[in-house]
């Protein structure tokens, strides 16, 4: 086991690497007598087998329903007696289990959560129940214009790529998945060398390290990370897709581009550009024009999801069906204006102040710190990233932010999806 501690004055967590490759970050805080535990395995939805999309999601719904030594009811009773709710989530690259417990319960809870993660029994009766719940959720998604638009956008931006797959899969796939499929997936992707653990709260860091080694030290590693992502191919022309849902009252628009990797040197310029464009205050430029001035959208914003591969920059809007064409034309206008004229110095400065000023709020709670440290470790940002981030944002010049807009945005390469009470076929 190796232990490292940075020299800075920020979060400065201790970091240990167990002999089996598991990584743990520990940060002692004494604001409240509580501890947040976050365990993330590098086994997100991108690890789903081809043709079995939704495997990881199904595993996430049933993993806490029994272990080799405890039944689902025993786990539920122990969590309930300690006032704990488990949060289990799946992103493109991570499968995460998180909870917050009293400091006095830390050792017992870490053991329980570790057992759930490492030794799930995946009983058939619990699996059948959770499959039924997921099938119901998929049917609800299929009747939701916002979900339909977003899933179609991702499928078109990322053809033949894990980022374009539906996280929950399809009803047909979920119905045929069984316990052997989940067991095989767990064996192939869940191992000590895939684990990032973060412990934040009222427990000495040395004690947290000892507990992590005790609970996870015997877990076996899997062979080298098997995930290999295909290259992302940026769109070369404009694409428009309409999903008519004429019984709905609102049309949802998803308008996007493939953008940048998290480690791209232009990431911070892209982040600031997007914040000014579709995030700041009530939705940046997009919100000011389309929602406030024109009163045309129920919501409008943009998001940048820089990831291991080039993630999307997506503009989302909800409008009446009669306003679809006006809304898309207005988005086009804002994209063209940003590319041609750029941001103003005031817009860039306000976005810098907002993002830097939001950091302390994000780190007010133990779970907020844990989430920050998980992101820091997963992307290899360095133990002093919380100290370096403000400076990296301040260093972005106006020229760099405007160059990011020109690099990422082009109405002639936009992928546009409309789902809802609209039956048109092409716009722009």
C-alpha cells in the first residue's frame, strides 16, 4: 500500500493505493458527526456488451438486493435502522454507490456497502421485480418528448459508439437479460483495480485508510481495463430528425455537436464559452433571447459534457409545437452571432466569476467534496486541482473563448432533433 499527501492548503486529501490497485481518497472534516462514502467502479454504460445495452443499468437496480451472506430484507433493515439511503448511479464510465452515515456507524456501513459492491447475489426473484420496474421506466421514457429527443440526438451524434446507446437499453433486451448475464458482467468489469473510493467526514484519515484496506484489501483485480472506445466522427453536414408525438402539449428540441475530451487543452475555454452561451444566470445568451425577450420557450439552455471521448455540446429547448421552427431559427441565429462576433469581455468575466464563485458552494457538504474528489481522481486532474482550478479559469483569454466557439459551433453541421406535436420534416 502506498500513501501520498499533497502539500497544498486546499482540500488536500490523503490518497492510498492498495496492493490490489484500489485507490482511496480520504478527507477529514469535523463540521458534523457524519461521513460520506463514495465508491465508483470504472464500469459505466459504455461497458455494456454490444447488443445487450442496459446490462449495467439493470445491475445497478439489483446489486443491493442481496449478497452472499445477506438477504435483501436484511440489507434494507440494516440501512433503515441506521437512517441511510444508498444512491446508486450509472454514467458513461462509472458505476457508483454513495451514502452518508453517522461517524459511529462508519466501519459497519463501509463493510456493508463493500459487500454489496463486491459480492452481490443477484437473486432471481429480486431481478424479476427490478426488470419489471425498468421496463415500466422505458415505456415512460418512450412517451416523454424530452427523453426521446435527447436519446435520438446522442444516437445520431455517436453512431456505432457507446455514447450513442440508450443507458437503460430496450424492453426486448431487458426482458431477455438474466442472472448469468449480470454475473458475467460483474466478473468482467468489477475488480479492485477499477475502484475509486472516497471517504469524507468526521473520521481520522488514518482510520479511513485502515478501514478501506480491511474491507477491500482482499478483492481481486480484473485483467487490464478492457474498454476501448472507437473514434468519434464529427458531423460533416446538418441533420434534422422529427419524432412526431402529436398527443403532447410541448415539443422538445435537442440541437448539438460533438465537442471535446476532458483532457483537451481547450477544455476551460470551451467550458467558459458554453457557460456564457447557455448557462449563465437564466440560460446565458440563449435564455436571454429565446426565453426572456421572445417569450417563446418554456426552457432553453446548453450543456457541455467533456468526457473520456469527445462529449456533446447540446442545446435543449421546450416550446409549443407552433414555435418549433421559430425556436430553431433563433438557436441558429445565436450560434451564428457567437461564431461571428464572439463573446464580450463582460460576458467572459461574468462567467469566470460565476464558475469560480460556485466552487465554495459545491464544497460545502461532505458529499459535495466526495463528488469533486471522485471527478478529480477519475480524470487524473491532480490532488491540488481545487487550488488550481480558479487560476485555470482566470487564464482563459477572450480570444481563446471565441476560438472555442468557432471550433465547436457551426449551424451547417448541427444535428437537430424535435420530439413532440410537430410534423415538419426539414428546417434550415
